[in-house]
C-alpha cells in the first residue's frame, strides 16, 4: 500500500516533499495517491522546520520490513544500520566505541 511505501522510504533518510513526490512518481503512484501525501506525512512523519524535510516518527521503525521489495541491496544494508541504532538505543549509549556507518549516496549532503 501507498502508506507503507512512504514509511519505508522515510526509514532510509529524510525527504523534502518534492523529493519524496519525485521518488514516488518514479515508482508509478496514482494521482489520487499523490493528493493524499500530505495526510500520510502528517500521520507518519515529523517536519524539520530548518530545512522543511520529513523524517519518520520513531515509533514506526518497529513496522519496517527489512526485506521490503522496494529496497535495493544497498538500501537494505543502510537500513540494517539505521534500525540497529533506532531499535537498540541503550546498546549504543553504553558502548565504549562509537562507530559511524559508512556514508551512503542517499544521504542529504549540505551544499
């Protein structure tokens, strides 16, 4: 379903609304679905007022399917790192060494 697609895309990274629409159009969403994006974002995402980007609400990371068919292999590997941080925050806080995940081309890079 359309809502699941939005959730799974936002799990990977923050999106601005036009970027998300472009990605969804590439996936072949209908006009009706495009019109309901605002409602879905309100339900599943938090708006960052600094750059007008949307990020997935933390409680929804539990619903993410690691083997979701819309993910590429690279996205699946990135998702593993993201979910380990989001779902096990106490492990990361008590860890003596902090390891940053490798940079991915999907991340927003300040210009």
